[in-house]
């Protein structure tokens, strides 16, 4: 029998590397509307329910109390406005800022979810 060339050994390919896992996606940031709603819904009992709401028309609306519902808030005014209105019904998505008029310490903001320190 003539010498036959040796059969090359079967090549074994390395197993493919597992597909990389996608990085976990961070939780979506709440919308501005959700943030304001959450702030009013979780207002601490020991914090006076008064302040000033600024809307997207740059109107400052002082309030001494409020009531919430899923899509809007009712602000109670201390004094009637120039047209005699004592209550304001406002959608959360029109709120730009809330100003608190009482002297507060940093602890007052932790129920709202804030972390860190203030200079006080």
C-alpha cells in the first residue's frame, strides 16, 4: 500500500464568546409634571402648606393651602387676587418653581427625597 498523506486533524474552533450583556438602563427620569405632583402628594405633615408657585407664564401665586388630584392642584390664596379669586386650579405641567417662605432647616427637605447638606 502506498503511503497516503496523513489526514489533517479536524480543526476545532473555539466556542463563540457569549454576547455581551447590554448595560442596565437607568430608570427613566420622572417628568416635570410627575415631580411636582409627587412633591405635593408627599408634603410633610409638619411643614406648613404654604409658599409661592411660579407658573410657566412667570406668574407668582402665593398659597396657604392646597389639594391635589392626579392631573392638577388647587391652591388656596391668603388674599384674593386683583379679580377677586381665592382659589387657583393649576395643571402640574405649568408649574416652573415652588418657593417656600418659612425659615427651614435641611431636615425639612429630606421627606421630599433630597440628600446632602445645606449651609445652615
